[in-house]
């Protein structure tokens, strides 16, 4: 195989094979070991294993390698369930026992806080998912190019190398109804392509969302989910948590810690269609949800009426004045944050600190950006008092984390 033009030939030659011990797992799901003091990242290798690997990229302070052979396996290594594991990039941990997955996710959250925020905090054990297979209620498979008559085309998810598409026939972490609808779509698109009637001129991303209406494929369709005693509607293509087996417990944990502050009022920032705000309504005198997405606010207001939460209002905010229009005194208000994966920007954090709430409960799907934001909280005098991860995505590297913070004394 020719050496890539941009390959840096130090400290290893291209495709040089070495043996090393794996010491830990990174939060990206890669095994990390050291060879003669040099860090080597190896996907699908587990801590405690001795492995043979092949170098394919050298960075300034580490190298990337492919796993060739496990010379001494970890006792936590198991046989993956999915036929696509190792090729499809959707799962990173199917070869790791579920009990061990939970241990490592807890450790990774704690280490991120230490490394990125300089904070040593006791992180609670990860709340497990009652269902570890067939739990996922939304997938977005895709193909990169327009299908041509008589030619097969990969249709599925990004490969583990993030460069190409893995042709996925079945996904065991998603619901059987979604798998059935996905396979029917594959057959239909293949047949249309063979007949020269494909509607796709280029690649496409499809949606399969399993809700109370069944499997929905229209991004603009309004769909319904139940969380505890709430009935919530939203557009199928918009964000909504997609492991219904864990979400009620995560919501209860966040709301309970917000209420335990003794605050009379609650602000749900990044409120989406109102999940946390409506779940918290019965524990606070008044609740306001704030969101910059006006379509989400429309559905949040409708959800408040649908669930008879008369003490909840929703405001369409603007990023530079997110708390404008609130009448709650900060000292008597708790705030729940559930930002997107990129976390909170500095403009938002400065507004939050100026508001001076009694407590902040920070829900995050990306503990690395949460840890970055934690540093800003600590620099502003805030104190983290509790953290608990929730395993919304078994067999993947992803984990949701809830962080509870109290203001400066």
C-alpha cells in the first residue's frame, strides 16, 4: 500500500507493527497505551490487553493505530452482537461487557472534570439503561452519492474511520419497528434505482423516528412521546431524547435537585419543547422555559396546554439577552440547562452568572464541553456539589451527565 502524501514518518513508519499494553479508555472510546513512552491510540482495544497494532498516523504527541490481534484479552471482552461492529462507527463498546461500560463511563466523566476543569469531584455511578438493545427510537441513515441502476450502493452510517459509509442491514440498538421500516426503505430505493426512477439526484439522509404514531419518516411531521405523566408533541426531525427507558429517571433526578435548592421558581434554559419545565411544574410556584428556536417554543406552549401546566410559560429568547423578560428574582430561582453538544457559549454564561440563580442543574450530552464550562463556573466562584451520568446510549462511547452547582457564598 502506498504511503499517504501527508504521512509524518516519525516516530513510526507507515504500517509499522508494534506490540503494547493498553492502559485506559479515552472518552472517544479508544484504547490508549504506551510504546517506549509514546502514546498510541487503538480503537477496539481494551484496558489490560496486550495487542499487536499497525500504525497509520503520527501526530505531534501520539500515534493512531489499527488493531491487528489481541495477544492477551481483557476478562471484560465479549463477543459483539452486531455483524457490523468494528466497521460501522455507531458503536464503540459492543466488545466490552455492559457492567464494564458503566464503570469506564463514570471514570471518564471524573477524569474529564479533573483534566479540563481542574476539579476533583466524586461522580456517582452511572445510571444504567434498563434496555441495552433495541432502545434507540431515532436513526438517520444515509448514502453519499446518487444510486445508479444496477449498481449496489452503501446505505447506512459512517464507518468507524469516519471516511465512508458502512452498508448496514440491521441495527440491534434501535427498535425492531425502525429496523423493519429501514429495510423496507432499502428495498424500495433499490427497486426504484434499478427501474431508473430514483428520486435522489445526489446522496441523502433519511429519518426513522419511532413514536406513539409508529415509525415516522417525514422530518416536518408532528409526533408524540410520553415521558412519565407528560404527553409531548414536536416535529419528528427536531431534537428529542431517544432512549425512552432512561429519560424519566434523568428528568426526575434533574428536577429533584433543582427543587431541593428551596427555590420557588425555575428557569429551563435551552428548553426545547418543554420537557424539564413541564416535568418540574408541580414543584415550583412558576416555571419559565427559554429557547431561541421559535418552532420549539410553539410546541412547548401547546404542550403546556395539553398537560394542563398553567404555571408554566415559554419565552422565545435571543442569544444575547436570554433572560430578558423574566420576572423571577435570581436568588429565588433554580436553573436547568440542557444545551446542545457544543455546550454553553461565553455570552450565555456571563448572563447566567449575572442572573445569580440559587442553583444550576446542568444536563449535558457531551461531558467534555460540560467540563470546559465547569471551569468557567468554578472561576466565577460556583461550587459543583453532585454529578451523575445516565447511560442513554449503551454500547457507544456517549453518556449523558447531570451536574449540580451552587453559587458563590
